[in-house]
């Protein structure tokens, strides 16, 4: 009997010694979240400091160009530029979204 959990597929055992669902029947323990699961999340203090620095220091030249591209509606070109400058597709998408949010805030 297959039961899909939230992350991966697991097998429910029936307590018999042969077959796909062999093994001793046990109940799964609910474990506390590990510290690694919150890795990369931004806290309140760090987020506030970063926003303050962005206000004081302004944007990098490539970020200004990104905002210009987004203003003219060239989203794909903006993603290409961000990807080239930041190295990966996901980082580029995140930066494009961040610059779009900045533009919306300014209006």
C-alpha cells in the first residue's frame, strides 16, 4: 500500500515478512524542525538593515539598467541581463522580481 507524504513517497507496512510492504509496522514520529530548515530565511533585523543600506547606497548600475528595461516592458531582456550578471537563472528571476517590486514602490 503506497501512501504519498508531503515530501516523498513512503511505504505503509502491514507487519508481514514478504512482499512490497514487508516489515514491522510502526508509527512515524513527528520530529521538531531542524535548524537547517530555516537556513537562508531573512530575519526582521537583517531585513531592516538591508533595506536601510539600499536606501542610503542606492542601486548598482546593472540594477538601474534592469529597472529601465522593466519600465519599458522588456521583462525577458531584463531576466537575461540579471542572469548574466548573477550567474544562475533562479538568482536572475529573484533579482528581476526584487527590482519590479522597487519600481512599484516608487510609484
